[in-house]
């Protein structure tokens, strides 16, 4: 059962066709009193845990939107030119997989609440054609306060592509220059950590370090030797 279907069940229990300013409090009260066990066993229902999760998503959305929900809703509310779709907003805000956006804000629920009008294209695509900002303010009176705070740009110089790899080789060469190239070099690579970088005045994220070490460990033996010999010669 998708979240839109759980939403429809709550509307039915509240006895309303769709939420609006005139019945919004009744809808929210029904939602807060709604027990997932009431629809367990209906066609399409997977399990109680899934329904409880969906109810919590709806509670967040209608009572106290999560930071991700606020970002999407504020984007819709504030910008004069409607975006092409909710998914496009999801991508623009950097939320990862655009296909997971319905977990945060459902296009169909926004449409049902008359917050947006959409032009339906080939499923599951929608194009937002109109935004009702007055209704946004009625549903969420504090929406103006959701404006994202301006963050200062990171003044640190970005590491150039390939520089982490080069630095790791420099550290590796420094560690093995007395021992020469032996099979133990692979253990040396695995033992390199962020402290080795910081000792030399560099920084590297743990995730990037793991990825860089994995790249070296996967190199063909001959290529690895060539890279080390080239670094030693320099």
C-alpha cells in the first residue's frame, strides 16, 4: 500500500472529500487518532510496520514537516516559476535518488489539497503548472520562516582530481622506500590512515580515503609497480 492510499483511507474515515482550510483541523484530528490496525488486512496492505511508517510520514507532513519536507514545500511556495516536477526539485536540492522523493512530499497529495495544479504526462511524470501560495500559508502559517539559512562558502581550496591518489602514493613510497617492493606492500596500503595525511598538512575524508585505497589495491600488479617506481624517481 502506497502512502497515497493510506492518505485516502484517512480522508474516508474523516468523512471529507479532500482537505481544505474549512476542514483541515478535522482531517488532522482523524490522522492523529488513526490506528494502522484499522486497515490491516485490506487488499494491498503489506504489514502493520509499513502502515505505521506511512502514518508517521503523514503526521510529519501535516503537523510538523521534516527539514527535507520543509525544503521542498518552501521551494514550491516561494519561487515564482513553477518547477517541472517535484522530482526536479528533489534533484535540485541534492536529496540523492530522485525516485525516493514521494517519501517526503507526494505530488498527488499536494494536488488533492489544491496546493498545486499539474499536467499529467506519461506515468509517473507530472509537470507543475500552478501554485496556490495563499493555501500554503493557510496550511503552514510559519512557512515564511522555513527559508534556508545562507551558509558561507567553504573557503578551503578543493583538492584537484587525482590529487588524493598522488598523495597516497607519496605516503606509500615514504613508508616502503627502505623495504623496497614486496608483497607486504598491500598491507602497508591498507594501514594508511587519515593521520598519515594530516602529518603532512593534508586532509582527506574517511570515505574518500577508503575509495582511494581500494582503487590502488585493485590496480594490476605491473601498473602498481610502475606508479611506485615513477614516484620514487621523482
